[in-house]
């Protein structure tokens, strides 16, 4: 099995998809809370960053803009979902 096929297999696992859904919900929640906060001191963005660590923390040092934060969270979620999917497949004994 080639690399992209393995990645697709890992990302289509039920546990990986559930993790991606939770990360998407956390990101949407953080964006809504931050947009509706009048004080400008919302720390809601920390929750999705921690949920997608450690890969999201690597990209957190990109230029300070909301799109870069979303990109870091998306990258971290995809990396972690691939690992979760791979682990789930290995635990089920479906190595190929």
C-alpha cells in the first residue's frame, strides 16, 4: 500500500473522524467566543491548540493572524487524526 493510500485509510477510521469532528467543533466554538467577546481578552483559542498539540504548537510560531492559528490547528488535527487512525488499525490487527 502506498503512502497516500495509507494516509487515506488512517484518516477514514471512525476514531480519527470522531477526533476531527471534536477538533472542528472546538475551533468553531473558539472562533465564535472570540468574535463575540467585547473585552478582547478571550483565551478560548488555547483549547483547540491544546487539543491538537504537539503538532499545532510547532506551527504556532507563524505570523500572528487568525488564519495562521486556524492553519496550525488544522495541521495539528490532521497529524493527530492520522496517528489515531493508524493506532486503531494496528490494534484491530489490520496492518495492511
